[in-house]
C-alpha cells in the first residue's frame, strides 16, 4: 500500500490564525502517525486578494509551528492551463454555460424573485443563480463574449446530475449537523455553481478537486465550514473521472464569543501571538492537540 497523502491548502489572503494552526498541525500529525506524506498547497487563484507577503508569512508561521512539507509547493496560480483544460472537458460534455449578469444584477434578480417567496440559498448562504443565461443561443453567447462582457462559466447542475450515479462519501470527522459515516452528497443544493470566470479560469471547487487528484491526496482533512462543498467536489470527481479521497472535516476553532475566527482579526494571528511570546507548544495546547504528534488521534 502506498503511504497516505495529506495536505494543508491555505489561501494567502491574510495571516494564518489559530484555526489554520489547528488544521495544519492536525494534517501534519495524522500524516506522521500514519507514516504518510504531508503536502502544502498555496491556493492563490484570486489575484485581487492574494498577496506575496501573506504567502511568505504562511511558510514562516508553519515552520515556526514545527511543520515541514515537501518541495516544490504547488501554487495554483501557476497551473491555470490545467484548470482550463478541465473546464473544456466539461464544456465538451455540454455541462458548462456562460452567464453574463454582474453581482448587482444578480442581487436585483434575487430581490425580484423574493417579492413572492424566499429564494433558495446554497449551503454557504448565497442565493442560487437566478438568471436565465442557460437559454441564450450560441450566437447570443458569442456576441456578448466578443463585446468583452465579463462572464462566469457555470456548471449546468441538472445536466451534470443526469450523468452521475448517486454520490456519497465516507466521512471520518463530522459535519455541521453531526453528520458522519456514509454521507449522501447534495450537489443540487449549490445550483449552477461557477467553475471559472473570464478573468480567472478556475474556481475553488474546480482547482481543489483537480489538485487533490494530481497530487495523489488520499485524505482531505479540513474545517467543517467546507463540509457541504464536498458534495460539489464529488460531483466534479465523477464527471472528470478522478479518484475520490477520504474526507475528515474537523471542528472549527472559535473566539471567546463563539465566532469562527477570521483572517482579518489580529488577536488570533499566529505572528501576533508569536510576538507576545506564545510558544508552538502553547499553540498546540490552545487548539487541543497533544504535544507529541504521535498521540494525535484525529477525533475532531
Ligand atoms: N483554500 C481553502 C481555504 O483556505 C481550503 C481548501 C480545502 O482544504 O479544501 O479555506
């Protein structure tokens, strides 16, 4: 049996905080305990929010925590051609269409629909796509694109679901509602998700799935906030014919008032804590991990 492969995949759009420390250390410990590999991946597809100083800080903070990773580190911004290829494959299956509404237009459409009844939201709370771009003719699409109109490439969820069997995954951690064991995926809840945009030829969902497969990741260990995203990931894996890893969604580290930590609050940023004299051992104990990686059970 080849060794299991774990990864920590932060986005360099802010400084790492205690929640990231927990996720990174948990992955690292589980990899060590299983005699597996640990990879670091930089998820920097959003050029407007990702910054080199945040990426440099990720390396510094993780090394300070005592974490080591394999080289080279995969940086998603260097692999746009790969993601584009996958979008083209899905387009070749007739599963992709461009939509041209701006965010403001979408908000307006949702408000119109909500005059009658609440409009459905995805598991992250964002309204499902309310537009009718799916029914534009090929000519209309070509024309809008030729005019330079910005667009998003969406997955035609109905057509995609018609191509796959029922989707389920083995959850080794737990979902936000305590889901565990074999979980039935619910990709439909996401509507026609965006897989790429004119200016960014990929999305979180697409690149995470492609990279996990390319890097041979066997165990995806990440925060519970991403639990229901797994539904979309399973769907893309089936459509693209790539393997499905095992998933373990872990608890989120909260602040004193019970809120999820944010990259913009200084109080729990690792470099802030380091500056105050907090040690890596203190961080381990603050996030509830044993001092010795070999004792980490991953019950989360
Ligand atoms: N890049 C994502 C984040 O920073 C994590 C992706 C994943 O673990 O699947 O939230």
